[in-house]
C-alpha cells in the first residue's frame, strides 16, 4: 500500500500561505496604529510644552506682548487641529486593524478545516492499513493451518 499523501495538500499549503500573509497584514496595521498614537503623544507634548513655556514667561514677569501671545495661541490651535486629525486617523486605523483581525480569523478557520480534513483522511488511511494487515495476517494464519493439516494426518477427525 502506498504511503499516506493528503489529496488536498496543495490547497492546505495555499491556506497556510494566505493565513501567514494575513498575519503580516494585521501586524502592519497594528504598527500603523502604534505609530499614529506615538505621533499623537508627540503633538500633546508639544501643546503642553508650549503652555508651560508661556506660563514660565508670565511667572518670570517677562513682558509677553500681544504678538507673542497671539503666536502662542495660533501654535496651540494648530497643534489641536493636528491632534484632532491624528485621532481620526487612529480611529480609522483601529477599524482597519479590526477588519484585518477578522480576515485572519477567517483564514485560520479555513486552515483549521484543511487540517481537520487531513486528519480524517489520515484516519481512513490508517483504518484501511489496519484492515489490510489483519487480512494478510488471517491469510498467513490460514496457510499455516492448512500446511499443518496437510502434513499431520492425525489432525483429521
């Protein structure tokens, strides 16, 4: 009897490749979210650094003229605008991560199905192999019994 070979091995390999690719896509999406979060943190630091700088000037009683105050306000407003855009980007990226995660789950299910089919096919193969071995052993036993019977006339009733 031939060695076991899964009939859908090529399909199983494709499913594994697809799953690996999807896992990479998910990792990339997660990295994009983390990068955007880091950029948002940087914007927030800039905002608070500017506030602290302005408070420090007031505390030192340095005359903060109207133009300097307006520039500071404009700078902080720009940072706020960028932070809002960055938060929207983060939400969009998080949705993409969720989509990629769901795709990965689907790919894993397909791969698991292939593994299950392979297990079933292997079990059928092993059962056929056991049946064939039993048949061969029965035939050998039958031949031995027949040879003993043919050579030993005392065994006849």
